[in-house]
């Protein structure tokens, strides 16, 4: 949807309105007939901040309340600021590239030096790459098969700074997502501390597949924040970021952490004690196959978690702290610590062991293929023969008679 403001009306000799001049968030203007505007409003392709469509199909002035008037003035001010920045950059001889987003609108990439770029996200942008999730009443659909923004980013190197955003920005999902087909240049520093993300609800796959030496989230202006975010699914999946910190992450509203750090690589100590997980329900594969120096998740509140399958499976950490876990009270936590070689706890925590009673054997002729088991919450799980020997599973019943657990055998 394109967000515009009407700045002029055109009338015929009979004083009837026959057209409008509208301005978008970048300051660009366009003349449009009454019929064209009406069709755009009906189809939802456009929204006009100071006009509205009545039930009987008439376009009239929209009465703004005090908050809307204030927001309109702020938008006009930001549009003027953006125009000033672009004009100033052109005067300096810097090149400006426009990149179209999935949901309409344009983003500006300014080359300031051979290894330095400034990226401006205008205030009317709703989504960078698009998403099919329905969040807070917003359906953001990606009609493009290519993430134009990430494709453009993959060609940049050196230092990249991103500014702008604002109240309209709802999704930065897949913003920097690098796919295998993209040849990414090395970015030394990615600074997004001045990107206003106050109303962003979706950060899924935001940094998936990136190779960056340093990411900066925090600055004196504190514009980048995560207070409204509801999903961080796959946010850093397959990413390699040498230097990063999460001290200012507010995750109070986040419900989905699944695959957030799946196969994530970094040289930094990962301290997530600031994470609030009280509203979270999904941590499936959150740290699966990650390679982290240390990991402190002792503050995690697991009371509402419904999914934690393979959460720490295959982790290579030198030290993990997670003393508040009680695996038996998580409904779906199969393989939560399978193949993990970095489990360190302040105490000998027996709560890390998942207890099952297996009462049915799956056979093919005389060969045992697996077992049907029940956890302490009454949930059924099917295990292969090889999975029964996982050191973080305690088996009773039929399978206990058939198998002797071996601590060196791990799932897959």
C-alpha cells in the first residue's frame, strides 16, 4: 500500500474536483484523476492521510484528531528532512540508488565513499522484504520472488549505516537475508542503531545467512528497539557475525524464538540474561548446531513454552548456563540436548533429563525399529531404536529392558 498526502486539488469550470496532486514519503509528487484515486482507495493500493472515501463512494476531506494532526506534521517534517539529505548528498557528488520494496515505496542507498554507504528507509515504508504472517491485523504479502533490498546489500562492502524508519514500519523480516545464490561482499560494520523500529512486529530471518564482522544495535539516540517484536524466528539462522551484543534487546512481546540462532557463529560471548521469555511459546531449534563461545540463559522463563524440540541439539559451546530448566514440564522437548557437548550447569541438574515410559514396541519381523513412549505430561512420542540411548533421556518400561543407554551415542 502506498501512503500519500493530498497537497492540491484540481477543479473544472463548474468548480467540480476532477483530480488531485499527491505526495509520497520521499517528497515525490504525482497528478491523478478522481477516478484513478477512487479506484486506488477501493482496491487498497493507496491510502491518503488527509482524504477518505465515504460509503457512497465520495472522496472527502478527512477530519484529523490532534494525534493525527501531530503525526501528519511529523511526516511532512520527515519528508522535508529526507529531501534535504538527498539534495545534500547529490551536492557532495555521491551517487544515489533507489531500491523498490515488496510492499511499495523506495529505499535509498547512497555511496559516500568506496567502502562506505548510507541507507535511508523513508517513513512511509511498511515492510522491507514482505512476509505472509498475519500480525496485529497486518497482512504483509511479498508479491516479489526476489528480496531487492538484500540483493542490493549483498553487493556492498566496508561500512554500512541504516537510518530512517518510523511508525509505519511493521516488518523487517528477511531485511538482510542472504541466499546461497547471492555473492555477498564482506561488510566490516553494519550500524542500524538509528533505524526506528518502535512498531516493528516481525524480525524473522532478518540476518539469515549474513557474513558481517560487526553489528551495532545501540547508540545515544536509541532508535533501534525490539519492544513490539512478536517473532524472531530464524533471525540469525546460518549467520556469521564476529562481534555482536544483545544487552538492549527487549523481548517481552516475543512469542516465537524458534531457530533464532540455528547454526549461528560468533566470536562474542553471548549473554542473553536481558531476554524476557515470559510470553514465548516456541523455542524449537533455537540454538541447534550453534557454535558459541559461551551461552548464559539462566534467566529464561520456560513456564509458557510449548515447543522446545532440539532447542540445544548439537551445540558446540564451551559453557552453557541454564539452571532454571525443567525439561519434564515442557510438553514438546524431544532431543532438547541431543549431541550437545557444552552443557555446564552450576549444579548437577537432573531437571535436564526427559523421562519417558515406553509401553509399545515397533517391529518389522523380529527387528526392533522403535518405541511409542509417553512423557510425564501424557504426550506421546515415537523414538527410533538409536534415539533411546540419548544420555538426556531416561527410559522406563519395555524399552528399558531392551536397551542399556550409552552416553557416547547421540541422536543423528
